[in-house]
């Protein structure tokens, strides 16, 4: 039994599992004997009884605990029963707790009315009838327990409802996420160049039932109403059918079908597809497969093979050009010397001239082979851009067939530019052709040139060395480019033209040419409005001596008064070396010959009179031409250097030196003399050759 003996004594704890069965009783009386009597009377109810001896203590206990009924003495020191009851009723938390007044006096109706007005639900007069008091309290305890049970049931139902709502919300969230995932997967499948299918063994897997993807958007047909394409092989390219049959035979053992073949489109063209399928684990008579459009990949592979073939041709051509130009150097040099001699026999002179013409034609052919293989070195020089545009005007008119007019604007004050003239011409022609192709319904092309000083705001945002440039703009009123196309415009092999109408190398080659020349290229374009391509060409600064090759005096410590120049000649081809030495001697130059760079370095250390270097670029050994020149220049910074090669160009020699020049093989005595003179080396005038 759980009881409270007196104010200040602890209330016994309820047994585990029985907390909800108890209903506390608060007994308030200033007489301890009365409290003991109440405990004895109500003890049979087996409910906790809290006994306090003042109204103030009762109010404090009501702030902490919940009670089923309050037994309140009317007459008490301090707060009496009426005042205590009024306060209890005024509090929101306790206003519904039933109060039974206990009184030994004041049985008049006035006092009863005051008691009920204060909030009492009943009056019990002392001495107390135990059975009556116990019955009254038992009723309130039962009401309290039922109220508590109803409250617990309501809270339980509320929790169940909340849990149900949570589960339902989570279920709805999961269903929504699943729907989004399915929609995303469907969108991805629809966006990708693929189709999903099933096939069955009833027709030896010769039909396909489409279950997803966008095959119809790729080839123009997607099966019958039920999505099934019967007689699948009829759509396959005849040349690819044997390969598919072979793949099916392998699939009977591996259980995986894999093949690449061409599928016929509705317009009669073919597209490449990769077909991958596996057998169902539950039914070996059914396949699940995916068709992936690989037309673009195959096209890129073909372009790559083509590019690799061109690269191989370029490497082969380079080797041929090097050896061929060495042989031509001997032939042209020998013919040049022979034609410089007096020849009385006209027939012999005519034959030598024919031989010279043929040799020069061979040299030109070698140059064109190098150009085809994109191995032709740049030969930059000062170019008057306005003159170049006037020269191209007739060529462009023929390209455009008078269908599209070209408007050129180039003022006389436009600066000269420092570029390879042939490559610049090719770039302009390429841009005009692109503009023409973008204007299928006609339009106009505008070519404009203007100066861009170093502080021009247009140059500020470009990846260019500090300096002055000429902007050459080619604008059209054609279809224009989207932002995506413009972002890829300079990528090799990227093209928006129809198959067979463009390689995608035009703009990329122009970009490479401009970057190699110290300039750059930009594109401004808008769909449906047109495109403007701007070339920023480096200004030629010959008049300032910035890019021109200056003549330099021979180092004074390496040459005495009237002595001839002493040149170190380095050439690994014996016949070319002998011919070059003969030419130099005829020009009045002392020659020290070496077969390679290593030998030349030793001779240089032994001979203090060497005042210039004439060397081939490509040679065996540790020191090729440029490395040899660098080694010698580390000892004599102003040593004049003349490079020669039948394959490389001046721009291939990574040296920012002055006092160097380049002579392309094959060369004549007159060209050799000019090259030496450009370096400030005095030579005798070469004997005039015959007409060639």
C-alpha cells in the first residue's frame, strides 16, 4: 500500500508498470490527528495520500504534482480553506481538480454557499463518516482514472496518427523520388543515341521489339505499332550481315552477343550501331540488348586514321625532302657554277639551262610536298596588307563566282605586318570560303583592316605579347554560330558542315598559324546574324630594327685589317660540303670544313681566326647545327651564324639572337653571297650564271 504519513514524509514510489493506476489524494488540515484519521479512512483505496498542514504548502504541492481530489479543511491559520480554494480555482492547471471541504462547524447555508462559490464540489462535516468519505473520494478517483485513460488513449491515437502521417509522407516522398528517378532515366535514355530492345529465339533473334530509347529519331523508323521491327537483317548493310551471323554463333557459347554494323535509315543512308545483348537468366530463349549509335565515333576514328596517315606522310616527306634537297644542292650548285663559266657550245649551254630548270622545278616540288604534309616552315617577312588584299581580290571573286560581293576596307595608313605571306593568303581564302558556305541564300562579305596600338582596349583581353598589331576582320551575314559551336570552333576536326564538305581543320590551322606567328584569332558570332573572325597580326617593325635581321660587324678580335673572312663550314653530306666549300672559296672566303658538330667544336678550339659559322641544322652527333651555334656563341657572343637546311626553317631554330641568318637548300652562289652579306661578311661578287 502506498501512503503519505505526514507533511515532509516521502511518498512511496509506485511499482514498475503501475504508475498509471495511481490517483494522488491531497489532504489539507492544520490538525495532525485529523490527517491521521483521513489516512486511516482512505487507506483501503490504496492510492497515494499527500498530507499537508497549511494552505500555503498545499498550493506549493499543487505546482509540482497532479492530484485526483483535494480534501480541504475550512478553518486554518494563515490561508483558510475558502481562500486556498479560490486560489486553486484561479490557476489554469488546478482549476478542474475537485475540492471536498472538511468542517466541524459552520453548517449554516451561508457558509455552504460560500464554500461552493469558492469552488468546492462537496462538504463533509466532522466527525467524518468513514464510509461516506471513502465513497465520495472513490468516485473522484475513478473519474480521474477514466479521464487519465481517455487522455492516454487520445495521446496514443495522436501518436499513431502522427506516425501514420509520417509513414505516409515518407511513402509519398519515396514514390515522388522514384517517379523523378524514372523520369530522369527516361529522359536520359531518350536523349542518348541508343535504343533498348528484346529479341526471342522463335525467329532466331532476327526481330527486335523496342522497349525504350529513340531509334526512330536516329534512323527514321522504329518498328510497327507494337514497336517491333521484323526481319531486322533486312535493315542491316549487306556487307555486315555475315559478321552478325558469326557473332550469333559465338553468342550460343558465350551467352553474350556483340557486334558493330551499319543500319539503313529511312532516307537510304546508313548509320553505325554497336549492338550488345545478353540472354535472360530465367529464359534462354530471350535476349535483352542495347543499340548505341556510334556513327560519330566511327567518323572520328576515320578522321584520326586519316590524320595519322597524313602525319606518316609528313614524316616520310620530311626525310625525303632532307635527302632530296641535299642532292639538289649538289646538282643546282654544280649547274650554277658550270653556267657561270664561259661556254662556247650553245647546245651544251642550252642543255645545262634545261637541267637547271628541271632541278629548280624539283626543288619547288619538294617545297610543295612539305606544304601538303604541313611541314613547311614559316618564312615571315614584312607584308603590306593592303597590297596583299588587292592581289587577292581577283582570286576571291573567282571563288565566290560573283554571287556574293566582297567589300574591302584597308586605309593607306595600315601598318605592314610580319608574317608568312603564303600562309596569310591561305588563311584569308579559308575564311572567305567559310563565310561563303555560311550564306547559302546569299549575302555580303566584309574584309576590314585597321591598326591596333599597344594601349588599345581591344588588345587588353587577348593572350598576346605587348606590342602593336593590325586587326584583319572577315565578316559575313550568314547563319552564325551558337555559343556551343563557337566554344569548339578552334578544335581540330570540329565542323558543322555536311559530311564531305569540310575537314574541321581550317580554323584550327589558322589558329596554329597565328599563334606561331605571334598573333591570335577571335570569333564573334550570333545565330541568324552572322560571324566575324578577327586576325590580330603582329606589326612589322623593320623600320625600328625590332624584327629585321641587322647586318653586324665581324668581331674585331677575330679578324685583322684586310684579311678575308674565315668561315667554319659544317655539313655532314660530303658532296654538299665540298660544293659549299668551293662556293665560299670563289667568294673569297677562307674555309675550315667539318663533317659534324663535334668535329667543328674541336676545330674551333684549335683555330683562333674563325670569324663566322656556316652550318647545316640537322646533323648526327651530340651537336647539331643550333646546339653547335649556341656552344660557339657562349664563347663569342657576336659570332655571325648562317644556318642552312632543306627541311627546317628559321622559325624552327629556337634562338632569339641577332647576327644569324637562314639559307634554304638548295641554294646558288648568288644566294649564298647575299646571305653572307646580310650578316656583314664581305665577299667577292659571284660570277654571273647563265640564264636558268
